[in-house]
């Protein structure tokens, strides 16, 4: 029997939307239609993709593996479309991008500079700020945002990265204060905490049994800069919870030590947001694909 892949985009939308109901809204389908599409796909594959309850749908291990493969295939198809499109339409014009300061400078800017080298007629205007910008009012082509997907009316989103967070501290700090063995142990240590505006970013984990737990923290040092937190951790001033890409070199050279390997912090999802349009210009499509293809898994 001929296989149909019509249900795969519905499955991917359900994963990225976080629920069947939100996927139905994005796809202009009923929730029942989304559920039936997932059921058909599960029946064809012979595996459960979601664990369902009355309130939520959670990916199974098989579902996660299938989603990752589907996303790779979709990214390849998009890249192929861009390749064909670039043969007909030159990548030209200005691309104005807003991105968080540290992630933007270390992750986004190098990739967009790749495009500037590849396409001489492409102009870049990169703005780095941890403030959520007005995309339409600021005439931005793309805004990079960490966290929730709520973009607002008239805006489209695409997930471009998943950032893993790890707890770490310097050997000197651990020698003086001891090494925390559990999430509860963090309450006895000096936390280097991140604030934005009036909001303290909590340290949430899943413990060794998979149960969610928010760490009790005490601190005397707080920052609105991730770079400053890393600097403080290197000086032995406390324990930090940071994206792994920001501290991986320090972990490798031994200047920081990873803590609590069995306590998994929920990953931070990163999205590109742009004004919804009927026909996407090649410069925008190329930039979105280049970012997603290179950052997924970061």
C-alpha cells in the first residue's frame, strides 16, 4: 500500500505548538482532525508517538526520535527550495535583525556573516538587545527570542534552536564550599542569579526520577548579563545555571565543573519571529533556513 506523508506536517505542528488544540489553530483544522491525523500516523508506524491524557499530550521516546528525523527532512526540503529559488531570485537587500545580546553575538551574528560573505548584495543591520522589540514598528525583518512562542497577531514563528542548561561552579569554589549532590543541596550554596527587569529566573529541573523541582536559592550577587555570571563563576563566587554552549569551553579546560548531571533543566527554546507575508523574500528565507539548520541542537 502506498504510504502517504500528508499527516507528517500535522505531527510536526502538534509537537512545535505544544498541544493538539494549538496545532489545530495554526493549521486551521479542528482538534479532532489533528487527533485523527496523529492516530493514522501512529497506526502506520506501529508505535505510540504521544502519551495522551485529558489535559496534555507528551511525546514518547519514539515520538521524539521521529520528530527529530522529520524536522531534519523538512529542513532539507526547505534548503532545496531555497537553492532552487536562489537560481531564479537573487538574495539582495537589507536584512534587519534583533537578537539577545550574548546569544546574538556568539551564535546568530557568525551565521548571518556567513550569508554576507556568500551573497555580496545582502545588507545586514544587526541589533543586539535583551529587550523585546516592536518588530513591525521597528521595521525588523527577524527578531530572535528565547522562551515562549507567543508572537502576536500578524507575526510568524519558527523554532531555530534548543539550548540545554547546566549547573556549574569553579574547582576553587567547590573545594571551599563542597559539591552539591542534589537539587536540595543548592539551598546551601551561593547562587549567581539572572534577573531581567523585575523577574528572577528560577532554576527549574527534572530530578533523577523525572519529577519537576524548582531549586531553593540564596544569593548575594545578581546580574542581567549571562557573560557576567560566567565571569563570577570563574572567580569562584558561586554556582551558575547557564546554557551549555556558553560554558562548554570552560568545562573542557577544567576552569568550571559541571554539577548535578542527573538533574535535567528543561531546555530553553529559541524562535525566530517575523512579520507574516504572502511571499517571503529570498533573503529572509535563506536567513531563517541557515539559522535553523545550523542551530538546532545548540
